[in-house]
C-alpha cells in the first residue's frame, strides 16, 4: 500500500512540475496555425538605461553626480526628462534634488519662435518702382 501511494504521489508531483502540456485534437498541419501576435515593447534609450543604472548605485553622491551630468545634456527628450525627474525624487538630499531639477529646468531648450507677421498697413514694394538714389 505504501509503495502504491508513493508511486501515485510521485506521478502527481512529476505531472504538476512538468509544465504546460498542449494537446491538439485537430488534424491541421503546422502551416495552417495562425502566427502568434508578438507584443513589442518600445525601445529604451541609452539615456533612460543610464538613469536606471545610476539609480542602482549605493552612493547617494555618485547618483547625484550622474543625474547632474545627465540633466546638463542639451538633447534630452521629453520622455528622458520625465524619467530623470522621477528618478531624482528617490534621492535623500533635498539640496541635490533641488540642484538637479534646477539644472534640468534651466537646460530646457527654448521653444521655436514663429516668424513675426508683417503689419497689415505696410504695403509690399512694387517691382520696378524703386526710388532714385540720392546724389
């Protein structure tokens, strides 16, 4: 009786630990199966990976120095700026947080100004009607 119980429990445990088993009762060929849809994650930029790596450092001063260097970069995307801002909130030193956020805000690229509109009262010059030069 013990041997039968042992073999039965061994069979149940091995079945449970073996993982998923897929049994198909249809008689289809492999070409007829629909392809699975792959969900792709958006690519992570090198700057975001660098921010994450800096967050894993043990030294708060080392984290702050790397965050400051990243915040000084002129070509940060909006996503990278937001990620850096979220990472800075985990720093312990309020002065480091403030300094990094100030660098980030002051380093924000200026928005592109549209070309000034011409006044409605100013008339464009008529070709061939240039004033004679003064002598």
